[in-house]
C-alpha cells in the first residue's frame, strides 16, 4: 500500500515543525532538565548541555529525519531501505529495533511522571496549594508518591490517553493538539518566569544556571548532559525518524530542524528560569531536590500568587499535554512497524504496545519508594532512565551519524538535504562525520569507565 495512505502525511512544513516540537517539548524540558541541572551543579552542566545540543543534537537530528524521509516507512523498515540502498549488511537495521525497544522503555517511566502531572491538575484545581509553604508542599508530594493506587490510576489514565491518539493516527490525532496547545504552554511559562522575577530570587537562579563553575561537574554529569540532549530532542530512537517519514518531500530539512531544536532549548531554559527563582527564594527548598523539584517548587509559587489556582491548574494541564504529544511519538515507531510488516490494524498494534509499556510503568511504581536514601535494590524507574538516556539513545545517535556521514551515498544525502552547493552543507557533513561521533564516543567511554571501572 502507498505509505502516504497507510500512515498519513503532514499537511505542510509547519505541521511537521509543530508535531516534531510537540514530540521534543515535554517532561524532558519542564520536569527533567531543571532537576538534572540542579543535581549536577547548575552552570557548567547547562553549558555542556548547550554544546551537546549544538554539536551533536541538532546535526544528528537532521541525519535521523533524513533517513526517515528517504525510507518513507517505520524506522525499522526505513533503516532496511537505506541499508539496502547503500549495499550494506542488514545488521544496520538494528538501529530501528533498538529504537522501538527504547521507546517502550521510556514510555514506561514517562507515563508514570505524566501521571503525577495529571494528579497535580486536580490538586491545583481544588485549591490544595493555596497559601502553601515549601515544607508543606514537599510533605504532600512525598505522601502522594507512597500512594501506589493513586499512582497506578493516573499512570493508567495517561496510558489510555496516549493509546487513543496513536490509534487515531499520528497525523490526524496529533496535528490539532500541537497546533493549539503548544503556543499556550509558551505563554504560561512566560507568566511563571515573570512571577519568579518579581517574587523569587531571580539573581541567584541566574547565577546558578549560567555561572559556569566547572569544579561541580563530573564525567557522569557530562554523560547526563549528552544523554539529555538526545532525550529532549526525541533523538536516537526513531521517533523523529518516524515523523520524518511523514514529511513532505519539498520541505527544507536544515532550517526546519534548527527551528525545532531552538524552540526546544528555549522552553527548557525558560522552565529553568521559572523554577529556580522560586527554589532559591523559598526556605526549605533546594536545587538538588531530584525528580520532585517541579512538583514541590511550583505549588509554592501558585499557592501564593494572584489567581494562582487558575494558573496552577492551567500549568499542569499544559505539562500533561506536552507529555502527551511526546508520549505519542514514543509508541509510534513500533506501531508503524506492526502495521507495515505484520499487517496489524492500528488499534490492535497500539493497544499491544501501550500495554507492554504500561506493565513497565507498573514495575516503576511497585519497585520504588521514591525516597532519597534508598536501600540497595533494583529500581525500575532509575534503571530504565539510565539505560535509555545514557546508553541506548546516544548509541543510536552514534550509529545514525556514522551511517549518514560515512555510509550513505553523498549524492543522496545532498539531495535529501536539498543543499546542492550550499556552504553550510559541508560544515554539517563534517560535524556529522567527525565531531558528533567522536564526542559521543569519548563521553560514553570516559563516563562509563568512571562509573563502573574506576
Ligand atoms: N523529548 C521528550 C521530552 O523531552 O519530554 C521525550 C521523548 C519523546 C524522548 C520521544 C524520546 C522520544 F522518542
């Protein structure tokens, strides 16, 4: 069947930009970036993260979308197509397989945290934050994390929400959501930024995020920054490759991807500058608070600002929506493959994969007490996060860069980039051939060596 009929196609370049931004902007920007920046000492970490976005993230993102558009199929089959075209061993298809697996693994913990945001919609809406302090908000969040039935309920609800959109078809199901709600998220973040500026300790937050003190940075932190560059751009696992497959042939790849990368980075920085002034301006809150950072600091802001009940509710709705439009792209690569190659219908394929990810999420909930001082044991949440963000996504990115930089025919790469004779093309190709793979390899080897051997 014609691929266009099987999966649909974005209406225009802008629909692609919005959908790709919808995939990129999510919990990674608003929840994860501020807390890992906090845990890794702030400034120097942020600088390394920005370097990773510029020298690895955006160039590799172009390469990944390029493969998707060339192959015009699910990541597994797109990889198969470009591998055959280049006359290579079919082992290269495993980039697609690893991506499908990574997507389900990320979805498992992603949907648990998105469930936290859903719960906070109700909390904010019912006025539970009104007049709250850092201590009370911290206590309430801690209590929530012990309530396994509540966690299960919200995790399940979020899984069903994702299922519905993916089953409806990404282009049909998602185009609308992205177009209307993404701009809203931006507006509310700016509002929070203004609140932090007026009422929090903006100067301390600014110094924390942009004062580059390298003594706080470890090799482990550098790997976290690199891994996050992949995570936040939905990179290295086929999500953005699948979206590239639905991209119209005439849209300029370079400019499009740069727009997506810049929007994503902007949202992360604004989220950081909205959250940290409150953290530093409120006694009892600390920057290294871990995964609970946003869920403790923002209730304090909303609980004490004019119309905070309304804005708080709206904010957590938007976080949930941002997570929603990202989660969809986590499941899509596997679904597209089941539909193409195994002749599943979309609904069955989506249900099967969502169920698998849901089970992983239940593992996160049951294996974790979410406390800071954990006794020795297996923690599914932390393990999934580490394996995907710090191993699978960077490895996927490394192989994609090598594939496009070294193994695909230059003429094909050039024509897909629509960059005949463009001076930036050569610079990009140089980065994808040398800079990105070497950086990924060095960071992975050194930090894993330090973690497990030294
Ligand atoms: N980019 C998303 C975020 O920052 O929340 C998470 C994500 C979505 C990662 C899709 C990977 C992916 F394929």
